[in-house]
C-alpha cells in the first residue's frame, strides 16, 4: 500500500480559517484505491513549517509528500510546478517574521521542480468537473518556502520520495466581506483525494501544453 503525506497550513494574516488545514483534517487516515492518506497541520511560520514537515517525513516514511496551501484570489486547484530559493514576504508570518530578499537555503539551487505528475493530476481533477490548472509560481511567502525546503530535503536525503505543492482557493466563508473567488470545501477535498491517488500511482507526467503564471 502506498502512503501519501498531506500537509496543510493553519490560518494566517487576518484569516481565522485556512481551507488547507480544514481539508486535510477530513482526509487523515483514509484508505482509497490502495493509498493511505496521512495528514499533518503545519504552522504558517518560516523555517518552523519546514522542520515540522521534515519530522513528519522521517516518522511516516511516505511514498509521496503533498503540501497544501491557500492562494486567495485563485479560481482553481493549482498544483505547483516549481519552487524558488527566495523568501520575500509581503506580510509577516504567524510569529512576526518578514524576510525580504533572503535565500531559503544559503547557496542552494535556484529552484526545484515538483516531482509529482502535475499535469496528470490536473487532468484527473478536471475529469471530476473541478477547475484545475498547473501553476508556474508558488509565490515567495511561506508556501514557497515550505515547497522549496521540502524538495531540498528530499533531494539531499530521500530522493526515493516524491514531493510537491498544491495551492487551493478560498472557501466561501472567507469571502463574505470581500470580492474574491471561492470553491466549496467539499470540492477541494475531492480534488486533493484525486491528486493524492494520482500522484501515488503515476510517476510519469503527461506531455501536453499547460500551465499559468499567477
């Protein structure tokens, strides 16, 4: 049986809810199509987020790691294709840290590619009638920090484990007082299930045009 570790951030900034943590709470321990889902909530904090996920990887020894984060303003489920070695925070994290123009890993590679079949994941999510697309930018906040940090760890210490990141939209409760797109938590959960199963069973990606710079 394959194991997929899904991580989700806690609320940050002015939000009192984070759809990433809300979604993974409902996935923990599920076994679907011979894939077991394991979930861990992650603090929206530079450095600490990476430490929490690395500890979980070492404890659970999953086949696949998928980190999940909120991207307010996006309309689709967006698996990320690349993480860059840069922290440049427009707001402070949950411990007041706001790094600007700092490398995540000193003298580390400029970027890491996701090792997940991101286009195939998008294809499978769309088959369920859920909007999805590949994203070519994970930003420069804690989401990208975690994505890069996890991929660096896997590259150095566990190259047999595949990893990547998925950004998800707001859920409706977060948009009551703002003009922004949202997606129901139920659809997000369905999409993450399908993404995890696809990533666990498929290593080769599809060869087709696809991807957006957000």
